[in-house]
C-alpha cells in the first residue's frame, strides 16, 4: 500500500468538500448577474465568504477569493507595492520565503527598481524579530511567513504585525502552510489597528486543508491600500476582477470548517506521530538531524538532514518503496537545486541537498510511520553508498 507523507505539498480532497463542489457546480448562474439564477449563485458565494471569515476571524468583505496561494501572494505583494506611499521604495523580505513571494519581489526589484531589505533567519529557521523591526522604517511594505513551508518552523505573527504597525508599514503574511494547522486570527494579529500599517493582507489556499486545488483567498484589511492585478468587472471590492468560482469557494469553505473543527485533536495526533517518526529516525540512522524549531513547528512536519545522502536519491528510493516524501516545496519539484530555506538557516550548499521533508496529514497512521522507519535506514545506506559516503560518516 502506498504511503503519502507529502501533505505539505497538497492534501487529499475531503469527500464533503468534493460533494459540495459538485453540488454548487450544478447551480446555473453568474454571481454578478441580477436575475434569479445569478442571485442564487451570489448567495452561495457570499455564504462561503462568511464561513471562511468566521474561521479566519475577519469581516466577510475582507475575504477576496483567488485561484490559490500563488495568486493571493502576488496580489498582496504587487498590490501593496503599486499602492505604496510616495518615497517608500523598499520591501522588507525575510530569507527563506516561499518562491511565490521571492519571485514576486524579485520581479519588482528587476522591473520597478524596488530596494529589497533582506532579513536573516536564525539556525532554527525563525525570523529574528529585532532584525525584522530594524528593517522596517520607511519601507513600502513587508512580507513574512507564518510557518516555514519546508522546515515547519512557526513565527510569532502577532509580534511581526505589531512591529509593522509601529512603523506604519503594511504587512502581508503568508499563512498558506499554517492555515488549518494552528489558530489563525486576522483580527487578533492586526491588533485592532485602523491605520494602513500593520497586518494588511493574509494568504491562504484550499488544497492545503482538503479543498480543491486552484482555489484560495487573500484576506485584505478594510484599511489597506491595495492595487488590483486584474481589471475588468470590479468584482470583490475591485481587487479581483472576473467571474468568481462559486463552486470552488463553497468547497473551500466546507474543507476549512472541517479542518478547523478537528484542528486541536488532529494537531495532537500528528504531533505524536511526528515524535515517533523523528525518534525512530534519530535512533536508527546515524548522522540524521532534525532541522527547524524542535518545539514551535507545524504539528505534522519533520524536516531531516541525512548527512552524506542526496535528498533526491533518497526521495527516489523511498518512492520505489511506495513512500511519498519531498525534498522541499512542490513548487520547485523537478529542479535539482539545494533548498534555499536550509541555506538561509546557515547550512552549506551540500547540506541543503541532503534533506527530506516528511509532512503528515489526516490520512497518516501509526502503521505508515512504522513502514517508513523500516525502509529508511536501508535507503539512507544506499544513498550514501551512491554518493561515495560510508554509512554513518559525515560528508
């Protein structure tokens, strides 16, 4: 039986979400039309918006539906830049961000001359709050991860937002990897600020919580200044033109509600499985090392460095054994590059090529963990032999 330990890349579609998706998809009508069919579609869309807002703790109009996390992040990054105050030409960008953020900011740097103020991570993959705060004065906006999508380390979102608010700098938080796994409260993290600084936008995605791929949302504060990427119909507060995906929005809301309802119990279950996995790896594989914060991390994430073994080789060997894991973000799959996140944590190029991410989810069982632990030592030995590194020796 195949074992899927790559839930950070995408999660299995929940049956309830699939059913809601199909049911809503059968409804005829454009949500922007004023006739009966259109208004029925509009009701479904707005109900989905309200259901998501209740989970994220924001006002319903602040939820802007998108095609997924990448679009949400691009809308936030490019929209905040386009609507920035005159004279503010710098973007605060912590190292180790997801490529959706890195590439969007890189595009602004290349095409618009944006100054990029990089903020270093510490050895556990955390954004240093003092370094982040020091980089903020006079910036156009800042962006940061709530949870590192590769190593699983959690950042103090409220503290980052408070620092941005103190400097009247708009902040975008990438919560794609965090949503559904830890409490997410837009209102709490914003801290009640009514200025244009502080938390202004937050990105989430449906397929990370058992919803369909191709659906996401950007939560945009009522007080934020944000320019749209798309123009055409003025839908969704004028921030995302185009006919909305009603069925996708409904399916997202259903998946998010189910995920939120079981979040605490599932986090406890996944933490126990992850602990068993990590303990088993460290006790049976010489020179294996858990990366990221050992305590403040996503409950189902185990990111491990296998010294002397190519991560790609290990991934291939485990895949042959029916075990799916990853070497990092799925958005970079197929590109043989070292993990930029691991490098940002101060590790060498060689070490950044010797990592695997095991990400557990709602379908993971203790039997899965046992199977992985039985297969892993042999796979590591073969990978080290292939690289010319004796088993147990550091490269």
